[in-house]
C-alpha cells in the first residue's frame, strides 16, 4: 500500500473513532456549557483530520500522475 494511502486510511479511521462517542450523547446533555467545550475540541480535531486527509489525497493524486508519466516513457532507445 502506498504511504499516502495509509495516511488517508489512518485519518479516516481516527475520525470514525472520535465520531462514535460524540453521536451517542443525549440531546438534552448536548446544550450544557461543559459539553460544548468538548464539542469544540471534537470539531477542531475533526477539521484537522479532514484537512490532513485532503492534503495527503492531493499528494497521492500528484504521485499517481508522476507515475503515469514515468510509465509512458520509452524504455529502449536505439542509436
């Protein structure tokens, strides 16, 4: 597996791990001020993981494009 693909999978997996407990809070508890602090941390971490995933995805796409160009190069040159 390419290195960047592993990083993308890691970001998605970690996001799923933090999203599970947050979605299980009851609606009446969500509006308390203490829980809002945790939601803020959750949102910040979620945004960072999403940005991380998008950044590595762009790197992966660029790496694939470079690989395609290398695969189309002539292997044997006659002089």
